[in-house]
């Protein structure tokens, strides 16, 4: 798929339930290796004592909450955001424990194990639900991605599997990074997870474009707007081979210059 699938296409065609069924199959309580890779690194980042504070904003949350399970231990307030109405509705369904909401319990249990089973998985879910203060619309191509909502700059920005789909080219990618950085305090941390070498991915039978990124492109983009990349880890693709075109997963964290 070579044509860029922009925001209107996402609003109309992105089906969160199809996405969750395709990319997060949790039948039998198993957590596949991609999720393990990401969850282990997020647990390490948010338990380090370095990446912590009062408020974290998740940009492009989609219909998922796995990326926030360790973050809610390091931050008192969690703000989630997504461009599409359907994704925000899916998030709200989980937040109120609505019947039929996606069951993340195998992932929650796995994260609790990573964190030493200090609390039960039900307590972890309760903690995250209480920590999430707002579910907002976001558009990373706007100078204030959360417009019309205006927030004080926060301690950390998290974004997982978002920018590769939202950006048409590397120039747009840098613009999006600058825009989300407007939400971050000087000296604050940016935590990104995503994929390298992307071309496309599918949700159900619908194809979505993906931005081709390399580790060098990402590091140069971040350095160019005032970040110091403190850690960058990759893992070769092992899952989703038939429904997405990319080479590696990555997790990084970077500090915004003071």
C-alpha cells in the first residue's frame, strides 16, 4: 500500500475491535513475545526511579491500555488520547468495566509478575482506572495535539505505535515530534515504542499505510529537536507477519534538554 491513509481514513475505517482481535490475541492467557518485549522494557523504564512525576500523557493510545500498566506506578495522573472516536469509546468501555469491553487480564497479570506481584492484578486494574483522569482527542499534526484542551506541560510523554501511522513522511514525523514535545516540560522524558522498516499494516481487511523509519532516522530526528536518547532497544519481528510489513519493534526513552 503506497497511498498515505490520513486522518479522515482512520476516523472512517479503523475498527478497534478488529485491531484488538488481530494484534492482541490473549486466548488461553498467553502474552506473545512482542508484548513481552515491550512490557518488560516499560516496566524497567517506569521502575527505574528516573522516569517519574505527577502527570504522563499517552499520545495515540488507540484502544489499548497495556502500555500504561507500569506507567501508573510512576505517575499519579494519566491522560490518554486518540484521534478516532471509536478508539476513545473503546478506552472508555474498559475504564468503566463495561460488559463486552476487551479483557486485558492476561496482560495485567503478566505485568504484575514483572513487578514482583506486589499487588493483585485486580488491584492493578483498579489503580490504572483511578489514575486515568481524562480521555482526550488528539491530533499530532497540530501545534497543540490536544487542542482545544490546553494543559500545563507534563513530566513524561508516552506514545506507542502511533507516529508511524499518523505521519506521511519523515518531515511530518519531525513535526509530530515537535508538536508532542510542546506538551513536555524541559528535562522531561519521552518514551516511544513502535516499529522500524514499516510499509503497511492491516486491520481486518483494511490496509493502512506505515512510515518507513530506521533507528538512525529516529535518533537524528530526536537529537535535532533537543532530545538526548538515553536508551534504544530493538527486537526482530516474529509476529503479525501476514498482516503487517515491518522489520523490528523498538522501545526508547529520551530526555528533553532542560
